[in-house]
C-alpha cells in the first residue's frame, strides 16, 4: 500500500475512533511502528490530528474518549502542574477518591509519600499505590476496560456507594460556563457521580484543553463541586461565574 493511501485510511480511523495507538495501526497495515510514526507526523503537519508518545488523537467530538495508553503521554507538563496544585489540598490522614483519569495518576504520584487512604477504580493508580506502605489502597473493582485501564459498571458503583471519602478528585471531558461539566460516555460518568455524592469535598481536575467545550453527557453543574483545578490561568469570566456557586478556581497562576 502506498503511503498516501495508508495515511488516508489512518486519517479515517482516527477521525472515527478519536484515537489510535501506533502498535494497533502498525499491526493493521502490516508496517513498522516507525512507518506509522512518520505517517502520524505527516498527518499532524496537515492539522488533522495530534500526536502523542503512543499514538494519535483528535480533541473534537462530543463522544470523544481517547485511549488511556495515548492520554498518559499527552499534556504531561499540564498534568504535573495540576498534581502539584492538588497536593496542598491533601492532608495526612485523608481518605481520597481518585478516578480513572491519567491526570489523577499524576496526582497519585505527587502524593505518594503521604499517609492517606486512596479509593480508586484506576489500575495504574492501584499499581503505583500498592508499592507504598504509607498508602492504604482500596481497589474499586468491577468490569475491566483494557483501553481505559480501569473498572466500571454496577459492581464498581455499588462498591463506591458503601464508602465515603474526605475528598474526591474527578476528571471530565469538557467544561463549559453554559452547559456545566460534561463527559464522553455514561460508563465513567456513573462512577464519577457516585463519588460526587459520597465526598465531603469534590474537585474537578482538568487541563487547559478541556475548557469552553461540551461533550455528550452531563456530569454535574458547578454548584455540585468545591473547586476546579487546572494548569493555566483561566479568563476572568470563569472566576466571576463560579464564585457565586462557592466553587473556587485553582489555576496555573498559583503554580
């Protein structure tokens, strides 16, 4: 298959599925990983997609859930900044819920030296926390998603319904002043809604790319959370609009 035809097919795959890994594309087209990386570089130069370490993704579309293998390598500096902003909100002895987001994986890394209890449905966070005796890990099991590296479904939700936490750090796909906090699929929204209702304080962690967008399903409104934590300074309108709800904005201006 000539490069131009292959790249057109790769373009169609990423536009439909919203993300694709280098490994899967190389297997599908029977070429090397390096060939696929060159294809993705060319498609990125054309403005069609965004590359990450493990593959490529696009940010548009209301039903857009990017493979966790790809998300882990995107916006790393942003996620590190968010994690650093989260640390002062956590005290030794806290019980926390960290959801199945790659941002929360960086939060877990940031607080791995603290004496805390962590409830999570994220396998990567479980693996990280299991190495530390100072962390009491409570795994929220259920149906497993290999693309998300996390558990979901009725078993996961039922597990969460029997637990209460001091603070929940949850993610989302999009935030909009008009439409609130939205997500790409009910699968993860149901888990996050359960955490919302069982936390003393709830914070949404979201990098700069998620603002002023709307996704498929509503997660909650801003009056249901205590704060939004992001990596870059938000415009004045965000601060003014969220203040009446008692929702603080903690952004990159405080890093």
